[in-house]
């Protein structure tokens, strides 16, 4: 479980990075701050593209940055949008790959947390690495 300080710090970091989002098409800025179990914070924003489906969400940018630096265990993630919007299905699946128990904080622009729970709460019955054990 995260401490109150860790939760506040993550939400603040996600709020702060939100303005780095590249969103010329939707103007919907998303900021994410991902805390690894080793104590590092990786930030992410959504990055859109003129070829719309090529867009990537803030949560996945944060996870991919962390994983590409060797981090695979996550303690929590804060996601900030103007209206406290919820992570999409693809981001839930990517988070579930690594840490079903990670704490998720969804907040609005003012930093008010509108939803708090685990990755498992966001994606009950997730398909994951366990399902492929017999193939390995
Ligand atoms: N978006 C995210 O960054 N994360 C989500 O989980 C939901 C959607 C972005 C993608 C796109 O740039 C914008 O929000 C509108 O869909």
C-alpha cells in the first residue's frame, strides 16, 4: 500500500507532466506518474499522431519507459486528466501484465482523486502471463 505522501507525490507529478502531452487533435491531455517497487518514478503523457491509431496513451508511455529501463514491478500509478477520465482497456491490460496489485489513482486536473483501487479492480479476470505458463 502507498503512504499518503507517496499518493500525493504521484498525483502531483502526473498533474505537473500533463502539459507535456502532445494532443493537437483531441486536446485531451493525460499525465501519468508510475512508481516502481524500487522507488523510482517514471512519467508519461499521451502522444498523438496525424495517423490517429498511432497515438499512444500516457499510462503506456510511463510503463514502457520503466520497462525499457529494467523496471517490471510497480507499486502504483497516478493518472490525471481534466475530468478524471479512466484508463483505457489497452492501458489496463499493459498494467496487468506487470503488477495486478499496483495501486491506481485517477484524478482530475485539480488533483482530486475520483477513483482509487488496484489494477485488478480495473481489470477483473485479467488474461495474463499465468495463462501462458504451459506454453513456455
Ligand atoms: N488517452 C490516454 O492517454 N490514456 C487513456 O487511458 C485514455 C485515452 C489519450 C489518448 C488520446 O490522446 C486522448 O486521450 C483522447 O483519446
